[in-house]
C-alpha cells in the first residue's frame, strides 16, 4: 500500500530500518512474480535518480529487488548487495 505510486505491484514487500553513519536509514525488499514488473520498478527508481528527485541504491537478484536510501555510505550499501547475491532459493 505504501508503494501505490510505483508503476507495478510487488508480490510481497517489506520495509526495514537500520543504523547508518548518517543516522537512521530505510530500505525495502520487494519480491515479484514477473521479472518485467520488477524491472519497471527498478527503472522507476533509476529515473528518479537521474532527475535528482531522489537517490536510491537498487540491487536485484532473480525476483527480488532491494532499495536503500541513497544517503547511506556506499560500503554499507554494497554489504547489502553482497548479502543479496549470497541468498539461495529454498
């Protein structure tokens, strides 16, 4: 429901918070049934990045998209990317 303005719907979405060097930060994990839906949302975030309206880190593995606030340090964002890449299907 929080992501109504996005161009596609996720099958499941979870928002989370964590501590960053700049204080409190947020992210979300979205899973999809269709890859093209995921790509629409990824492209939406990337377009906002280019327009300077918002900056977010976006990482994909299979049907999962992780979006993190852009103000978190790159090293921390890359740690989330690494963890995502290490996930295996159950």
